[in-house]
């Protein structure tokens, strides 16, 4: 890892400890990424203990193997962090009126959104699976092993646009690909209620859907093929929200999407 990235990593960790508390250690005080079965931040070998899971600084990142560039971390935010984020959203007025179920912001993001960006970047860095070469961004090697390409991870700012969506029971969003006015690399944070998001290839002749369970406190990262070549949707009508044969208990769900607006010429 380059020296500048090491310094950036330490700065991020300090910011996150101040903002969210120390989430990188367990109850006995031992850093979780130094435990057996975890990937150490300074381990150049980046050994994977389980082929379908990557361990980084107490967060578990899983690739959705059917879709290149789609990863999920189901434990990015602890229960306390989720509560703090919801409180920040309420304080900023995002959750104040039931009639308003969507809000957007462009440009300078509020502190809580910056903290989320720092947390996502730190977690990706600590996983050891961001590509170190921008030449890998469109290669098969990066698609198979890269959590988030460095070309996207180290851009400044990482995100400069957010959208907050509030879904009441039964409400969802139709299949779509995010607008092309946004750059590659999108993060979706889920709060309050679990749901199943379905992905469908825009090129497939058969409408085959890939289900992904989004749990409270989870984050989905989409880049490359997942961002541009796959539609995503959430159908929360009765009978559609099932996981492993069980109907999900649908309550209010809040999501925060972080994106980066393309620069105009």
C-alpha cells in the first residue's frame, strides 16, 4: 500500500473513532482484523479464508457472485450507529413529514453523510481488496476479486450527491439503472426494515432475477457491470418479499444512496 494511502487510512480511522466510536475491536480489546481468519491491513498476501467472503476490520464483505461489481456488507453499521444515523436524518428534517418520502442533496454533503463515506472507504481499505492499479478497473481480474477499484475509492470527494428514500410497508421502487449523469460507484445503505432487492440484466433475453437480502445496517456497493448493466428493484407488495421461503415482516424502511455527479465539460 502506498504511503499516502496508509496516512489516509490512519486519518480515516481517527475520524471514525470520533464520529462513531471504536467499532474495530471486540469486547476483549483485541483488534478483530488481527485475529485468525481475518485479513490484516498490512498483509500483502490478502489471503482469503473463505472463497465467498472477505474479512476486513470487523466488517464482512460478500460478493454477489452472479453479478460482477456487486458487493454487500451486512454489518457496516451497528445498532447504535443506525440509531445515530436515523436521529441525524430526523434532525435534518428528512423524516419529519410522512407525506415527503424522498429528499435529495447535491454538492457539499452533511456531516453524517461524510462520516458514512469515510466509513465505507475505511472498510474497503481494511478489507485489502480494493485494486491498487487503475488498469484493473475493467479487467476480469478486478471484477472477480476487487471490492471497489482504487480509481473510484480515492476520488475526492468520494460522493457528492445523496438521496434519502422512505418506504412504508408495501412501497418499493421499480426496476431501473441509475441515471447516466452519475459516475460509476454507488453505495446504498439500508435502515429499519429488511427487504429483498432484485437485480435483472439489461441484456438478458429471459427475465431472470437475482435476489439480494438487504438487512438494517447493511451497505451495497455497485460498480462496473452491476452499476451499468443490471437493473435493480424492490417490490414490497404482499407476497413478493420472501427470503428462503419465509415472508419478511415489512415495516418502514429508510435507505440512503450515495453517488457522485459527473463533472460537466
